[in-house]
C-alpha cells in the first residue's frame, strides 16, 4: 500500500514535468528503490526508516490542520459563522505545529543530524505552502457558495 501511495505521489508531483513518471512501472521502481535506500541507510538491519520517526508528530499535526482547513472552507461555503468551529482550531494547530518544527530544527542542528535537518525544513516549507493554499482558498470562497447538486 505504501509503495502504491508513493507511486501516486511521484506521478502527481513529477508526471507533468517528466512524463516518464506517468509509467506505473517506472514510478513503482523508483518508489521501491527510494524505500530500500531509506530502510538500509543506517546499515544492514533495515531500520534506517526509524531515523524519520521524530518527524512523525509534526507531519501528523500538519495533516490534521489540513483536514480542519478543508472543513472550514466547506462550512464557509454553507454560509453563516459555523466555519469558526473548525477555523480557529485550524489556525491554532497550524501555528503551534510550525513553531514545533522550528524548535525541532534547533534540536536537530544541535545534534548534528543532517537527515532530520533537511527533511524537517522540507516539511516546514511544504507546510507553509499547504497553509497558504488553504488561506487562499478560504479567502476566495464566498459564504453560501455551495455547488449545485448533480
């Protein structure tokens, strides 16, 4: 399942720019090679991916903020002020998670863990991007602008 999801991500991110990634066999092969590299990056025991475990919390919280943002846009489209029910927690969660990412960056720098430093900053940049996209969508959404039923 994880390989299939990684293949979808590779196709979605790179398929337009590099049509080679639209081939499911190529994308699957790249996904397997990347996963294998990560698994054995710390030696032959296959526990290399455990090096990424410290990033899990922040990534999970950013996904939660994304879900809350999606609900907020939906509620705004329905009209009224119900969007505040999810909008306020979404802003709080996004803000605290970004703060935690920056705090963790300092810890990773102090420990000299280059892998976590690079990936943590990548998570930070993607998080800012996702939050900005959510805010843009929220601002463009008119209250009561529900799509017609089909």
